[in-house]
C-alpha cells in the first residue's frame, strides 16, 4: 500500500488524522468524536478487556472514560500509507504518545490500520484498529 488517489482526498485524510491527534492532546471529546462515522467501530486487540466498540456514541463514551487515566497527554499521528478507492480509503498510521502516570513518564508508540469513508464531501474514520509497537517508562521528569 502506498499513497494513491486524488491529492485533495489524501490531504483531507491527513487533516482528519491531524484533527484526531489535536483533539486527543486537547482532550476535546466533541472534536475527537466528530472524526468518526456514526456507524464506526474501534478495535483495540492489545487490550482484550476493551475489545471492539461500535457506534460513535459508544466510542466517545468509552474514550471519555479512558482519558481519565491520561492527564497531560501529548498525542501525535502521521500516515504511513493512504490508498483511496472512490469514497473509501485504507490508511496505515503511526502514533506517539507521551503522558505521566503516577511517578512515571510513559512514551507509547503505536500503529493504526484504518478504513475511512467520505460522506457528504467529508472524510471520517469508519474503522480503526490499534496495536502497540513500543512502550517506554521512565521516572517522571526524565
């Protein structure tokens, strides 16, 4: 998979990914939720206690609860591939997160495998599946 499809759509999908990351860092559930399609699903296979959540409302509710454990998070994301076929796109993106928990600073790196859909001229996440790549813990402040 590479970067294929109309430039305007690839740019809009990059902006969707950036809006998602910005909303996480600002801990803004409304803006974050606006990146998801109504019938979306979010899978977290490395977290079997969470599994897959379906529907924008349920996804946002789960995210709000989860974000209580991530004060002061800094979240970044960038695409590794975007492949567009009409009003559907398959993307692979990478993330890095930095946040403090208890007496440690945690640095997580992850991978998303996504499907996006274009609805009414705008792109949304239809499905996202997140996997951990690497986690580093260090004493707070290091």
